[in-house]
């Protein structure tokens, strides 16, 4: 077994964590990625002006999993960072997720915690069962807040109504009766001190790991002799789209540098639920703490075509995924892991958890 040779497809979180785990136990591992860099969608780089940016949109690390945070801490130091977001409605910026201050600013009402709970109780439209993202939001905050903050953002982001998406999508966003305006409340919230790419380089820096970039699995799948494959790309592509395409939502990222402007916006991200073709603008210096005389921002424009970024959580898509998953189970010498291969709306920490579990299974 120690002479076994593994091929790993994809150098993102899923592929890199499995690669490292197996190499640490004496296996030889070859990692390929069709992109010219490691890191998958978490890849970051200095733009032409020297500002550290995330090529594929803002990535903020947060987890409640101490084991996962400790694991990644082997490969990076951290900079504490708590992400904050505002949502723009009728030209005004409001704290988002919705909290007591959002209500105060929107409706001019001063409430204590119990008062905010009573407010939500009064405006909510109880739904039972809660199946869709529309159910989630109407059930917790009612129609006015739904229409102001959720309906159009969701239509833009997914090209679907909240009623057409599973509950889990909107359930990512909490509703608060306190005035906590952080986007996440996880125990560990931090950014890799020298960026994600450096962390991935450290993870893959091992005598038993080789990395080859700019290589598409489709071009080499019959050419590389191996004992096992770990596949982290889209599962439908692996099987030649045999049952038809699984929908993945894509984005176009519009990066911009603003010379001579130290701060563009007050918080890391501003969401635009009702205006513009983009969903949100992120200013990277908030996330990284970098000091620079200019600043760099990114706008995210959702689209159907393009690189696959999000699985689309709907019943019918999950049914199609299940059919591919059956094929995957029969593929004895291949492990499918990651956001695209498992068709799950995973955050980075969840992918690390899934990859650690996959490596453990592989090692018996
Ligand atoms: P990926 O990072 O997609 O890696 C898969 C790799 O496989 C890619 O590099 C791809 O090029 C390669 N590949 C695919 N097919 C082939 C092939 N045929 N041959 C060779 N290589 C191939 N998570 C958070 O926790 N916090 C955030 O703030 C956050 N923000 C996000 C913002 C955006 C815009 C997006 C899209 C995602 C965000 N995420 C965030 C989620 C995070 O990006 C993912 O959970 C994580 O990167 C998934 O890792 P992965 O290894 O499964 O997949
Ligand atoms: N959402 C919304 N309005 C917002 C922010 C989010 O309606 O201002 C909904 C939308 O459906 C989105 C989902 O909540 O896709 C999850 O948001 P999150 O910020 O977690 O998305 P991600 O960062 O993964 O793109």
C-alpha cells in the first residue's frame, strides 16, 4: 500500500487536503488541475496594483470546527477578521443579516430584544412545513422584509424565485433580535495571514506530492497509471453528462482598482438586492487588512453559463445528482469529494471536513 500511487483531480480545498493527508501517511500523490494555479476557487493573488484580491470572489474563512481550524493552522498563520455586510434598500444601507438596528433604521422603531422578537412574531407569515427558501424567510420575517432584502437578490443570484430553491439556501442567513452585525457568528473567524494561495502551497509542499497545472483530467484519464483517483470536479462531467447536465450557477467577476482611494465602502461587502445586475461589491482590504494607497473591489454578476461555482439546491437537481451518485458508488477506484463532486453548497470548512473524512476512509 505504501507504494500506491494516487491521482488527485483538482487542487482546491478538497484535493489539496486529501493529497496532504495521504502523503503524510507515505503515499505518493500526483495532483492535477486544469487551471494554471492551485487553490481552486479560494485562489488569491496580488493584482497589477499590488492589492491582494480573490480572483473568484470574496472568501472569508469561518468555522465552529476547532479540529478544522487546527488542521489548517499547520499551513498558515491567521489574521482575525469578522466580516460585516450591509444591504442597500431604496438607496440606504442597512445592517444585514437583519437585526434590531435594521428594524430601527428601516421603520424608526426602538425595540429591546423581546420587542424585536414580538415584532417578528407579528409580521411573520407562519409556514408549515418549511420546504423552500421562500418559506424560510416569510416564516421568520414576513413579506415586507422578504421583498426588501431577499426576493430580488435571490432571483438575481440564482435566476430562480426563492420558492424554487430548497430551504437551506436562505437558511444560511440568520435573523437576529440583538444588534450583532457580524455576517458570521462562528467561533473561529480569520483570514490566512499571507493569503489562501500561500496556505495551499504549504499544504502541497511535501516530498511525496507532485503538482501539475493546466492539465485537464479528460485529456489524461486513460494515460496515467494509478491505484486510485480522487476526483473533485463536477460529477456530471466525470460521467460524460450521461444523464444530462447538472445545473451549476456561475458568476462573472468584475475586478476594479481605484487608485488613490484608501476606502471605497464602510464594510467588507455591500449587497444590492434590488439594484444593478451584480449582487454585491466586496472591498478586499477589509478582509486582508492590507495597507495600500489605493483599493481593489469586485462586483459579482450571476450567470447560467461559465465555470461552475454553486450547485443549485432544488429537489429535481438533487434527484439527478443521486443518479450520478449511484454511478459514483459503483466506481470502486475513485473517491468523489468536494463542492462540485458532491453537489453540495459547502463552505470551505465543510469541504475540509469532507476531505479529511474521505482521506480517513481511503486509509482504511
Ligand atoms: P474547487 O475550489 O472548485 O476546486 C476544484 C478544482 O478542480 C478546481 O480548481 C478546478 O479547476 C479543478 N477541476 C475541475 N475539473 C477538472 C478537470 N476535468 N481536470 C482538472 N482539474 C479540474 N466558502 C467559505 O467558507 N467562505 C466564503 O466566504 C466563501 N465565499 C465564496 C464565494 C464565491 C463567489 C464562491 C464561488 C464560493 C465561496 N465559498 C466560500 C465556497 C468555497 O469556494 C468552496 O467551498 C471551496 O473552494 C470548494 O473547494 P473544492 O476543492 O471542493 O472545489
Ligand atoms: N440572500 C439574499 N439577500 C442577501 C444575501 C443573501 O436574499 O442580501 C440569500 C440568497 O438567496 C443567497 C443566500 O441568501 O444566495 C445565501 O447567501 P450567502 O451570502 O450565504 O451566499 P454566498 O456567500 O454563498 O454567495
